[in-house]
């Protein structure tokens, strides 16, 4: 395979490979590194490519998928859990927690109904803003505005 053919493959698939990887990894730098790794593997193994078995795009994306799998396998994070957890809770901690909850409840009462709903569903129930907007029958953009407005009000309250 000539250098021009390799360059054409790279140009044709670089954005697609990067986009595929970036959609599955939070770090753009890691995505760039993995995309580069994919093309190194592609060009190292280009002689073993068999057109009768798959198209070039299928072959490249198989390499891309396998590279992502390898990335996640090597990035596993293990955390040791202590055998005993410190569960010492004093009366002072309980009183402070109750006071904080009372203050939070008071702050939530200062919000409009929709703002309060968004904050409770987002931060207490753990729902995504997209799901909340669908449930409330409002646009995502309007939901973002309401959430920002509510958070600013809560910030001012505290």
C-alpha cells in the first residue's frame, strides 16, 4: 500500500474514529491518543486486511472498538474498602444536619413551583435535566434557564 493510499484512509476516517471514541470517553486528550493508536494499528496490520471478509470501514471500526475495550480494561480503578467504617455520630452532628435540612427546606420554599420541581428532581431524585424537561413538558433550553435561575436564588439565600 502506498503512502498516498494510507493518507487517503486516514483523511477519510480520522474524524469518524475520533468522534466515535470521543463519544465514549470524557477526556479529549485521551480520545486523540486513542485515535492515533487506532491508525497506528491500522497501518501496521493493513497487509492482513481482507476485502472479502469486511469493508475497510468495518475493519477500522472493529480496531477502534477493540482499542476502546483495551483502554477501559487497563484503566480499571480499584479502591480498597476498609473493614470497619467509622460511624461515630454525635448529637452535635445530628443537630447540625437537621438545621441544614431546615435551612434547605426554607430556601426551597423561596423558589417558584417549576424551579423547585427541577431542583428536587435533579439533585434529590438524580434525574437528568433532559428527562425532567420531558416529564414537565418544557423544552430543554427552558429547563436549563429555570435550573440556573433556581440555583442562583439558592446561592443568594445561603
